[in-house]
């Protein structure tokens, strides 16, 4: 990559990553302004500094090229795309967006791709992985430089597909600008992230960006049962494939039968009718399977391979994940941290639970406050007992977050226990054989964020410790 006839050795918006002959892009973020780090970038050896407005308080040395652009975020995305050799033009990238289901769909896409004999990378909430290499996820969708670097590494390892979770924040902040998406999947849209987007409409418009940008040769795979999905159909120039249960769609699930250990349904698509038996529970997981199957059909992967992959698929870490050795109880860890997700997972468990359902949950600090009372109402209306506790309080006071949750509660079937380990211990003690305990909100996470510190904490390990101590 050359800028103003200079040889460039790297491109980044993080001044601490800058080395000699790097391009530093001064992105103005929601929390930090990259312009404040120009001096550091120059000191570290930046050969080019990219800005939207020339800095008034910094004298840029003659040896450094100052490049003025209209949009630093888009420049970073396009620049990283070019610097890393345009990898998304050679890998078939599918972007998955929506409020719920992104992670599960990415795992299913990976499973189907591998069953077809192709290598598939995944970039998402739990981790970034390909060809046996696993990298800790810093964001659901990383920044442009990291993202394009990952795609280049995947390409070098002959990865054919990449399943990428695309968050609304990433779309709004142009982190995926420059990525060539061969397909986009829309799952659903319910309340979340309103602390950032301010309104549900803004949240939708952020999600819609992925589909507005899809070229005509790409595929837009859309949940036809979701009203926002039907809006997206009108906004994209891509080839549309719809999936659904209730409304007539290209890919559908029919004759659904829910069981305590498995779900069966008939997968119907043009030229395809095949019975699927899956260990994934709940109606929402049928939507996830349909989305992944629709993608596979767009890639001409056979129905036999789709069926094999789905039926062999076990589970996603922290998504309705069963804790073994629960002494007659059913104990599940789940990532449900939105009203819709909590509603869905409790309703999924209800038909198969003989005794009572106990839910442990909290809400994260510095996140959408409007969903807190809604989640309190859902938990207490649908479960016999709710134990309200801390999630990741961050800079907020845990007790204040719990009070916000409590405002939506009309019943008296709940306990307030701010310490999450103590809340889990109490919930386990209050369950009996035949009961179900759902610990929601953190799923796969193995930490808690309190103030400016990160502490090791795992819901699973906390439960296992309780079970071990029980007589």
C-alpha cells in the first residue's frame, strides 16, 4: 500500500499499535478522540497521519505526510482492505446481524460449511477462530484493521467461508466498511442498545446498513416473520432469500414437534423436503437453523449435508447450556440479556419442566436502562421465582441497577441479592429435583466488570461449586 508515494508497513487507529512507517488514522470515537493521540503516533514512527481536520495544536514534522479526508472511519476500512490484499474479495463472507441469534447462526454456518468439506472461519462474540486457531474476542465485530488482518490470515490458510457477527455498533461506526459481503443474514429486531442508538428506529437503520450495501450478486437472507425483516427486503439490491415459520417463505419449518431432549421439523425449500431432528431447544433455535440452512442453500450446499450438520450439532457455549450433575434438577446457563431473549428462553423451558422455574439474572451497567424493568417483569411473570443480581455493573452501582429492574415488577416472587455468586448459591438451594434453574445474562463469559476492574467469574463454575458442596 502506498500513500503519497510512501511505502506503508501497517495501518491502524490505535496509536499504541503504531510502528515505523505506519498509517495512523485519527478516528473520533464515542469515548476517545484519535486526534488526541497524533503526537504519540508520530513519536512511535507513523509515516502518514490521516485526519478530517488539520490539528491546530500540533505541528506535524515535514517527514510525516498529513492526509485530510472526509471520513476517517471509511478511510480506515477501505485502507485496511487494500493494505491486507482485499481478502474479502476471495473469501465468501456472510455477515449476520440482528438482536438475537447471531452467535448460534455463526456456529451453525461453520458446522454446515465444514460438513460440506470447506474450511470456515468465525468472527463473533465468543471468539475469532479458523483452522484450529482461537483468538479472544475484544468486540463482537472488531475494528477495521484487526478485521481485515484476520481475513488475510484466513485466506492464507485457505479458508473458503467466514461467518461474521455484525453488531449494530460496528455498522454505525463503519467497522465493516471495505468488507465485501457475499451474503447478509437478518435474524430479528427487538429492544437493545438504546443507550447508544437512542431509538428503536435508529437501531433498525444501523442494522439495515449491511443490506443497503450488499451488491446485486450477493444474497440477503431475511427472517420473513419479523416485521423489520420485511422492511429490509425493500431496502436491498441483493438477491433475497426469506425464511420463516408463520409466513410463506422460501425456506420454511413445518410440522414442528418439541420434545424434552430434541425438536423435530420438516425443512421445506424449493426442491427440498427433509426431516430435521435437533438437540437445540426452542422455536427461536428453529429460526436460527432456518437462517443457516438458507445461507447453505444460497451456496448450493446439499440438503443432505445441511441435515447431517444440524443433527450432529451439539450446542453453543453459554446458549441454553446444560450443567451436568445437577442432582435431579435441570440447570442451564444462557446468554439471554435482552427482554426478547429472556422471554424466549423461559418459554422454551416451560413445557418441559415438571416443577418450578427459578431464574437468576441481572442487567449490565452503562447499557440500555429501558430494558431493565421489562426484564424484571418478564422474569417474575414467567418464572415461579426470580433472583435478581449483578451482571457486569461497570461504573454503575449494582444496587441502583437492581432497583431499575425492580420497577417493572408487579408480583412478590423475587429476591434481591447483588452478589452474583451468593445469588446462584441461594437459587440452587431453593430448587428441588424436578425444578429448573436458569442462570441468564452472561452465558460464556468468564468475568465480571466492576468499576474499572475485571474479575474472574464463571456462572458455570459457581454452579458446579454449589452442587459439589450439596449433601
